[in-house]
C-alpha cells in the first residue's frame, strides 16, 4: 500500500531531521553562551555543527539576498518534516482497509511526544532572550538540554513504534 510506504518514509525522515535539529539547537545554545561569556563551548560537536551550518546558510543567504540564521532554517525544515509525517500518517489512516490495532505502549509514546514537544515550545518561548526567565533557573544548560534530549528520544521512539504499527497493519 502506497500510503503505508509513504508514511514509513516520512516518519524515517522525521526521525533523522529531529536528531539533526536537536544537535543544531544545542549548537545554537552553545553559540549564544560563548558570545556572552567569550569562553569555549561545552558541547564541541554541536557547536561545530551549528557554526558550519550557520556559515553555509549565511553564504546561501548572501547569494539569494536573504538574511536568515541556521537555527531558523533548521526549525523550518523540522516543521516541514513534522507536517509531512503527520499528513502522511493521517492519509494512511484514512486509506487503510483494516483499522490498526493500537497497543497502549505506542499510544503512550505518541502522547508523550506531543506533550514534550509542546512543553519544549513553551520553554523555548519563555527562556529565549529577552524572556522573563533569562538569568533564572529555567535558562540553563541542564534544563534546556535535558528537555530537548528527552523530547527527541521520545519522539524518535514514538515514530519508530508507529512505523512498526504501520508495517504490521499493511502486511
């Protein structure tokens, strides 16, 4: 079934984009910290990946006449991949001849992914400069990195379990 294969492909792309987005978000956070403290980043691979992607996006921006940051581009790619994955799964659900048997674990992971992504979005809004918690407890690496990593792991596991459900149903 084409809708099932499309859903599986879209979920696979979403999982890869989610991990890259996490890496670049941490790199962006490290970049913001090192600009203020003039120190060295604590998470070198993420900081290097962000600096490299920021340079590439900056160069492409000069060529195209657009001034955007790598973090903005990463967010738009993530949003697009999430929209495509949700749309593909919704279309699969409409077209599948047999209703899928949802196990409680998959539904739990999906619910957790949605809740954690909403909490992450609220956190990003509240803790972003010049937010009300800047300089407070919320705007710290342990809070941000833990929240982002947990939400990424939960989303990847939920997508993987959903892919397995789709495979079982379309056989």
